[in-house]
């Protein structure tokens, strides 16, 4: 089999795997009616009831990650043995014939389970402001099985955004800025 045919089959398989990941992720969010606010736990101070701290609900994030891994793995298992078709002309090795001829079928085999790992980032974006990001990193492996060829391994990785939010507090009257105290504009001190 020529590289052209393998590349065509790989593009179709990667597209199918990406569709499985997207559909699985969307269905979990919709079924649970999850909104961004559900993914945080906040604590208020005793005085004015202002939010004094906020953290990500890791139990819920892990539950979503685990469900996503199971759904994607199940969907990939269901795809096992399915075929993608490429035109026979793509077997010739000549690009001019790559889109011509009857269909030639290439089989897909999943190679293990989908792996989903939550990843978080926090970035300071101003005085007493932080941007909180949580991603679900998804990794799937599959193989193209074709006669007279070594199996071609396909690895699909995706980073799905779960949380992207800002948390801010009041700007203090003075703050430390790399070696010098700074008085905030509009403060009385």
C-alpha cells in the first residue's frame, strides 16, 4: 500500500476519532447540565459575605474525566474492525490516480483505552486577579491494518477546555511591585 492510501485512511480515522471525542464530551456536559459555576467551590468571609477563596471541584472534574475516558474507549471499541474506504487509484503511488477507482477497504483497530488527564493552569493577570484554566487532555491510539503492510499506529491527542474563568478581589491600597511599594490610584494613603 502506498503512503498516499495510508495517509488518506489516517485522515479519515483521525476525523472519526475526533468526532467520537467531541460527541462524548458534549453528551456528558449536557446530561449532567454542567455549567462553569458548578465546577467551583467558593468560601465567603464572615464579615461582608464576599468571596474570600475559590477552588476547583476536583471530585466533579475527575468524574467528568473518568466518564469521558469510558465513553471514548467504548466508542472506539465499537469502531473496532470497521473499515474506511480509499479509492484503488491511491494504491498506484501516483497522485493523479489517488481519487479514482473502486473502493478499497482498510480496517481500524483501537490500541488500548482512551486516556483522559485533567490539567490546570493559573495565571496572574493583574493585581489580585487570576485566570483559572482546567483542560482535559485526551489521548487515543488506533492502528490501521492493511494487507502486506506493517500496521500504522495513529495517536490522537486533544486538549478540551473545561474551565476558563477569572477570579478577582479588591485592589489593595498599597502593593509590592518588584522592590518598591506602590500606592494604588484613588486610595487615601
